[in-house]
């Protein structure tokens, strides 16, 4: 069992392939109950960072069978692990159900995927039990099936800042413009997460924290 020191300051939580769900609440126990997580044990931020990176590279079932559940981070709870992947064909429907359930209870729940090696980004944004936006750009055939809903204000603002026409308008399909947009969205998930709430990439000593991080088991398939 991992033990937590007296002082455990947040640190960035990253991996080559990072999957997480962010919930707009500090109710760690309630989030775990809603998601069916069990057998929690305390874990430090440093130990969690190592475990998250290890599980991201581990293609065995162990990497899906556990998640890190953060303490309250500036009013948000992060659940990090491959089990939270909104792009996995075997998990995407369940992740969507979990997020809508969590947002019904807490207001907002967002699921993300980010590939730090140029492997793309994906996000699922739910509010009060409804899906507002799903976007997937990871170079797979299923990307289009996982992209629906109106573009978020953050997406529109980024296109405007790059001088690109709004999605769906004349000129939006220009090859040069869309190549530039592909580079933008490939790195967007952590930035969008920060704009909407809290990003695991941007945690640090200044991040308000309350409680203890936990390692928990996911429900049996």
C-alpha cells in the first residue's frame, strides 16, 4: 500500500498516452460511488505519476483495472487511467454513460485522451446529464463516429486566433488551413481541460488541494 507524507504537493500528471475524466466537484467519495470504483488506498502524487505512466504503456489488463482518483483540485476531481478512455471502441459508450451520470449529479464531467507523441486528442464534454460535444482526432476510422455536437467556444476561439474560417463555413475545408488546424487539435486536449476546469498537465504547488489521492479498482467487466 502506498502511504502519503504529511505534505504532498500536486505535480503535473503526464504520460505518453493519457486518459482522464474531470468532474466539477471535490466529492471524491461520491465520484467513486457513481463510477463503481472500489478498494481505495492512499497514494502520493509522485507515486501516482509513476503508476499512470506505467499503466499507459502496459497493454495488459492491469492497466485498465485500476485508476488514480485525485483529491479535490481547485474544486475538481480527476480520475486518470486507461479505463477512462473516450476513444476506445470497447469503452467509449460506457465512458459517455459515466460522464452523463456524473454531470447529472455534479454539473460538469469531461473525458479526455491526449497522445503526447503526436497521437492526437479527444474530448467528451457533458453538462447536467447531456453531451454537449464529442471530438476525436487520433487517426482512426472511428474518429468521425466520435465527433458530434457543436464546436465549443474554445475551439472556435482557437480557429479565430489562427486566422482560420469557422468550422462549417466556406473555406473551412481548405487543405492548408486544415493542416494547420490538425496540428492545433492534436495538442488541444490538455489546454482545453485547463480552459474548462483543471488539467493534469498543469498541476503544481500553487494548485489548491484538499484531501488525499487514491488508487482504486475499476468494476469487473
